[in-house]
């Protein structure tokens, strides 16, 4: 198969496996999604979903969040990795939303990435999942899988994002990145799994570098 055929095979297989793509992080608007995505770095979505109800009940908008002491935020999110750094970023970011953006989450990559604790991947998730703007957030699963499927050279996440955007139609980006994440979580967990049993690698996977 050439790259275009491989890409089509991935799209078709993932559409069969995951026709629905609910957003994994619980949220009620763009602000709560932004905070949840910021918190999800280096931890699981499950862990984030366990702490956000308490946090958002205490402060569910930028005004209430900016008024909290970072120490109180840290206490509420203490189960989440890097809580000291994230709690400071959450409070500061909320204040910036009030000062510079009328209390709204900005809708450009540039403005989002200028916020504390928000990198390109976080901004991409927010643009995609809060505002429906086509984006392709690349996490470790996506980076690894696109390499294993021979769709990128595995150099770095920036290259993987470029390749993903070139290979897959723009209209599919927002759904596809979630489908690949769901696939990675379901299939790439087992250490001694058999490549022949994987619905994608068994057909298009590279022969080397498998667990
Ligand atoms: S063969 Fe293994 S690593 Fe490759 S996609 Fe399937 S489950 Fe994941």
C-alpha cells in the first residue's frame, strides 16, 4: 500500500471501531475545557475528571478562579501530577483572561499559546474541541502510532503533526485525532500483545520497533 492507501485504511478501520468520539475530558464550556486540558499533561484523563467537579464547583469561571489562592487550587488538584505548577498557571491564566480577553477564552492559537501552562498541543485541543476549528493535537500515542503505521518518520511531534495534516483530509482531523487516541488506549496497552492481532498494524504496520 502507498501512503494514501494506508491513510484511507486507517480512516476506515477507525471509523468502524469508533464511530462516536465523545470528548474524554468532562467540561461545560470553553473555560472549563481549557483548564481540564491544561491539567491533563502528564496524567490521565480519568484522574483529571475525578478532580474537576470539586474545582469547578468552587470556581467555574475565570472570575472565581482568579480570586482563588493557587495554594487552594493545588490542594483541590493535588492528585494530579505537577499540581504545584499547574495550580499557579490556572490562577494566573484566569487573571489574564479577565485582564486581556474580557473573561473569554481566546480563539486563536497565538493568544492561547501565550497563556501560562498552555502549549501548542493544549491550544490545539481547545481549538478543536471547544471551537470546532480543524486541528491535529499530537500526543504520545498519535506520535508513536503514525510512525508505526509508516505515515511519518517519527522525528518529533512537530513533524508528526505536519505529516498528519498533509495525509488526512482537514474535515477529518478533529474526529481522527480522538479515534487514534481511543485506539492507542485500547490496543497498545499490552506489553506482549501479538502484532497479528492488531487490526491496523497487522495490515500496514512496520516490521520493526514493536513492543
Ligand atoms: S501492533 Fe501493537 S503497537 Fe501497533 S497499533 Fe497494534 S497494538 Fe498498537
